[in-house]
């Protein structure tokens, strides 16, 4: 039974069944709430990683860029992608 905040009514006789149902409803609501471990796991699984420690790419590109310069960009993009995916 779901918790009903209007029960028991004011000045009503005490009913053990009604109170038991209220307590069971409250217990079910407490058990349905996420705990810290579930919250942490959800955040880890569904958000990007912190990339604050990822170094910038100190590269001056010539015109036209060389294959080595373009390859450095590819490596940095791969590093960024891996960091964002929490790999």
C-alpha cells in the first residue's frame, strides 16, 4: 500500500492494520530512494570525465600542414575522446 499522508484521520480510533500499511508505505519509499553508491555509479556511467589535466597541444602548424603535424592533432583528439569516454 502507498503511504497516504492524510491517514490516520484526526481523532480516529487507532487501527493496527492502517498504521502497519502506513509504515510499510513509508519503508517502501525509503528503500526506493537512491543511495550514494548508486548515485556515484550513475554519474560515472553517464557523464564525461574531467579533462582539466589534459595538456594543450603546443603546436604551430605550417601552411600547408605536414603529415606529422596532422598526426599530432589526431593523437590529441584520440586522447581527448578517450578521456571524455572515461576509458
